[in-house]
C-alpha cells in the first residue's frame, strides 16, 4: 500500500526525522492560510499523488507570496499531472502539500528497501539525489552504496558510517546523518515497509539535514498487524477495477494490453501472459481466481475484466484442480448472462470435471470459442487483439476457421 508524501512526512516527524514545516491543503484558500501560518518569503507547493517524478511534470512549484501560493494551488488542484511514473493518462491532483521553501545546498538519495535476492532489508545511499536516481541506477550503479541489514540488530554504527562516507557527506554531518539512517530503518522495520525513500535528503544552506521528499510503501501482507495504517489508504489513487477486485478477494492487476485473461493459479497466469505475448498480442490484465474460487468470484472476475474498456478479447485458461471446471464454467455463464459481452471469449478448460464444464458452456447458448490446448488457445487469441495486423497469416487462418 502506498501513501502520500504528506502522510509519510507525518510518520517521519513522529520518528524525529526532520522535514520542512508544512501542511496539506484541499483548496486554494487553505493553501494560502497554511503559507501565512508558516511564514517566510518562499513556499513550495507539491501535488500529492501516488507517483514520483512530480518535479519533472510541473507538480512541484514555488510561490513567493501567500497569494501566489493560492494561485498555484488553484492551478494544480484538479489538474491531471503527467510524470514519468504516472503513464500518459496522468493522475488527477486532489490535494497539495504547502511547505516552507528551503535553501538547498546539496541533494542526496537515501532509502530502505527489501533485497529479495539476499532476503533482507537493504539501506541505499547516493550522492546524486534529486530527480535522477532511476537513471543513475541504470547507467552508473557504482554511484550507489548499499548496506544489508540484519533485522535482529538494528543499524550498527559502522554500517551507518559506510553509507554516509560512501555518499560523501561532510564529516560535520555524520552524527546527524547516522541519526537519520537509524530512524529511517526504524520506520521501515516497525511498519513492515517494502520501501522508505527520502529523495532528496538535503543539506540546507545553514547546514541542516532535511527530508525534502518522502515516500513510504507498506507490505500489504503485513497490514493485518497495522490496522491503524489502513486509515492512511487513499482509494482515489487506486485503479477502480483493482479496488473492486480486492474488495472481492480477486487477485487482479490491470495492464496495458487488450486481451483480458482469467486463469487459476499465479504460475499458470504468468505462463498465459507469456503465451499471449508470444502469439503477438498483449495481456490486458493478470487475474488469478485462485484454487478455492466460488462461482461468485468467477462472476466478479469476469465483470472486472469486462469493466476494462481496452479489452477486445478474453482468454479463459483453467486447469481444473481444486477449482473444478464445472464451477468455473457456471461462473462464466452466470457472468455472461449478467453483463453484455461484446468481445469474443476463448475458453481452454482441462482437468477435474472438464466434460461437465464443456457441457455447461456448450448448453449455455452463448458463443464461446473453445480451445483444446494451450497452443490452440494461443492460436485462437492471436486474432483478437490490436496487434493482430502483425500476424496477417494467422488472421487469414482465423477467418477460414
Ligand atoms: P518528485 O519529483 O516527485 O520526487 O518531488 P520532490 O519532492 O523530490 O521535488 C522535486 C525537486 O524539487 C527536488 O529534488 C528539489 O530539487 C526541488 N525542491 C523541492 N522542494 C524544494 C525546496 O523547498 N527548495 C528547493 N530549493 N528545492 C526544492
Ligand atoms: Mn523526490
């Protein structure tokens, strides 16, 4: 689960990680009032969306009077912000963070994440903070220092020093920097995070360290132990179809393509996505209805796939094990009767009760395209998506079939 920058900064404050003074605003008047309360001569107005790269997209701006702050807030609120991380469709800005403007001398990157290969948390630091860390990781990975953590030990001083000297911080700031790293790791560990990032951590003109940006992501699988964090969830930032799916315990992730898939088992779902790619088409989603799926869950899954307007065809690929083919078929038929299906549906069923399943589909009176194997399914799906033009031969074959 992701949270907004202003919420992450509230957590930082609780853990004594210094952040600029500021507060979240929902309208221009409130933005102006916050600027007046903070005082000073420069304020930063920052769009609050669950995506980074805002600086590059016009989502971080400076106002020099409270009236200018209100004006900028007015422009930002309600705008669709496009950044390198939002995709071309962008994100609607519903809140802005108004903060004191800070005179920045130096920008660093610091963060904590999970190293899945090493199976432990890793602290990361770089002298090249600010807006280019992704490029740095790609082009010059040696510019990034890492220290792997033993969760039982906390952060030993020598590891903090390795990071701080590695990122080239001034010796006079090593003590303050050690404090920030150890608090950052406490935030990470105590909230079961998958990511805590300060980019940039800055040295101000008056030689203080300050977290100018803040990003926190929690491990969804651990949220049951942090009921209080659920309050921080902003459902406006979630894909409405993914939200709907999670409410019904359907494992669905939306993607860019146009072939909707419904599969049982994450492994088979991955294989099915590969299959679609190899056939020259592109999957519109990942959807694992799971082993213990009920007819209701299958119906819901089908509705969710159809809720995606990009979908031009659907592939149902089920290997009946715990989930029997007849249960799946009944769910599909129920869903098909409930929602008008305007796209072709290819069904490949195999395993437990496959005959019963195929009969239910055949007797439904609905127009399913039955595939007899994975290879056959790939062949039949090939003609459905936008990329079919790339495979003219098979398109002709499909027409002949
Ligand atoms: P992001 O682009 O979404 O990661 O947003 P950030 O919060 O990191 O802001 C982008 C950039 O704006 C930062 O890297 C800073 O260089 C700059 N910035 C943000 N706040 C201030 C500020 O108070 N003073 C100055 N001088 N620069 C700032
Ligand atoms: Mn940033």
